[in-house]
């Protein structure tokens, strides 16, 4: 058996990572064909990535045929895995998602608050189209989605497209597990974090090492700042003892947006006024990455890629493909249907959960009720996500406004309208469903 992997958004600067992962896994995951797909605007980038990828393949002596195309339909034929890592509107659109809310004194971020909602509005229709093609052209393929907001996008696809083999992934649970392992000086395979919640809103409920409860140790290390699992795009963790000891849940770095809003806003406003928001930082980083990628002498994934927040995402993707293909039945943290795993969230909601990975997909492990301190917040976030999906599909202004209203980073009914209107206008070209 030889496998075909199609990467939608193959011109992403992250792609060398997933290529490296697929090359390394050749002994257990026999991928013989990889096709990078992109759109006209990404043509030059995808060609550069393809050349670098072929040098990496040659260097490793792997038998993989790597090509690129702008013809998505032809690429999808015969695919076994389709990874989706697109950014509709590119980094310029991300900059608007960050800058417009900030201009009105709100947190502007690519997956949280108004920016995250707009990213979903731009992305969901495009990925619905991709899922439709996957269903038609390679119905047995697994779609592995990285595109943010990954949890929301995955729920939209699972509940509204005909293709049901869709899994959402993120590097945050991976980072949390691996940093915990490093800190406790144990192998990552021995660390079990009981995750509960949603993508970019997931908590660690308990931490076990080979069955031994080490939760308190981890809390202590977090408080003594020995511990930081925040990705490059978010400031280092800084939680108070009162927060940790009262909530008794291990937060993820994105929780700062909700529970340290003032501090985050202050920092982001400073960036907005001075040296640019994250999108602008990433734009510069991307330019230097692509300069590197173009160098003929580069034959591996460069270390510099670790400056991106999503570093290591490909380890998540590749181990997922490996476990599906080999029916490994190991446990990985992915975004999938709740289906009763957390009884106080809707049955068809997508959650980020520990799952047994089988050839029939992820099977979430029952968790039970959400601990009281965060139940309301998680339910509120899920309600917001549902409204976002509804609006993405309907293109109805009122639906969009409702999503804004429920989002804890927006709320103010008048400002919500101002920011929504401005964002809808700024992204008009990428929001055909909202055209009136
Ligand atoms: C984290 C998140 C990813 C996100 C990335 C942003 O790792 O889990 O979902 O894409 O950060 O990183 P960037 O370098 O684009 O700011
Ligand atoms: Mn993520």
C-alpha cells in the first residue's frame, strides 16, 4: 500500500514541517505521493516550498514524489489524507482582524474575539467547498484540518458537509503535554493530561505521569514560573496562585485573552501603535523564511521556523495519520464530535478531547461534567461558536451580530455593531455570503 497526501495551502511557510514529518515516518507511514495545492496568489510560494521539499526528500533518500498544482480537483483524486492549512485573504486579512478591533479598544486576535469570528466567516465557505470535492473525488480520505479557528471550522464541516471524515488539530495540547514531560523529566508518552474544553479554550483537568497524579506539582511549577508552554505568538504564562488554586484547572496560553484581558489588551495596543501586531511580525518572519527556503544549499527544515506559533503542528498531523493508517489505538488530543463525552455540551458539538485513534477515526474518551468554575465559560464559548457557524453559513447580518454579542471579548452592543460593520467592509471580497 502506498499513500497519497494532499496539502491544501501547501504554499504555507509551515509546510516544510509537515514534509519533514512525512519523510521521517516513511517506515510506518508509506507515503509515496504528496501534492501541494495553492491558489494563484500563493503560486510563487508553493513553487518555492516544492523545490525545498524535493531537496529534503533527496537528502533523506526517500521515495516520495512531490509536486504542486493550482488545480485542486485533479490533486484530490486518489488522496488518502487531505490536510487543510489555508488562510483566506492571507496575512493582510489577519492584520485587519487584529487591527480593527484594537482600534476600537478591543482585543484583536486571529482566533479570539472579533478577529477570530471574521476568520471563521472567511474560511468556512471555502473549506465547505473543499469538503464537497473531497466527498466527490476521494470519499475515503481523512481531512485533517489545521485552519483556524480549528475547532469552529471542524464543527462546521462535520455538521454541515457531506464528508464526515474530518478531524481538527492544534499544537496547544501537544505543547502542554511535551512541556510537562520536559519539566517533570519524564518521557512524553508517560504524561496524561485530562483535557476538557474547546480548541484554544481547553483546560487540563488532571495531570498523571504513568498513572500517578502530579497535578499539584505542575500547578506549583507553573506558579514558580519554571513552566511555560506558550507558543511564540503569545506572551509567557503568568497565573496567580489564587486563580490556580481556586479554579484548579491548568489553563492554556489562550486563556490569557479571557482572564487577563486588561494586560493583554495593553500589550497588544502597544504593538498596534508601535512595531505592529502579530500579523505584521509574521509577515516579516515569512519573508525571511522564504529567503531561506530559496537557498539551494538548504536541504532540511530550518530551525527558524520555530519562531512561528504553530511550530510542531506537523508532529500532531503526522502521528494522527500514522495512527489512523496503522490502527494504532493510541491516545491523541484532537477536535472531534462530543457525542456524549461531555454531557453538559451539545451532543453534536466539536470538542478538543483525548481520543483513541483508530482506523475509523478518533474515539473520544468520556470525561464527565465540566468542573463548576469553568462550566459556564465553556458553555458560553460553545454557544458563541454555534452562532459563528450559523452566520458563516447564512450570511445573515443578525446572526453575525449575535455571535459578536455572545463573545466575551466583545459584548458591548453598540461597539459590536461598529466593529462588525468595519470588519465586514474590510473583508468584503472574501465574504460573498454577506453581500446584500
Ligand atoms: C498557536 C496556535 C495555532 C496558531 C499559531 C499562530 O500555535 O495553536 O493555531 O496558528 O499559534 O502562530 P503565528 O506564528 O502565526 O502567530
Ligand atoms: Mn491552534
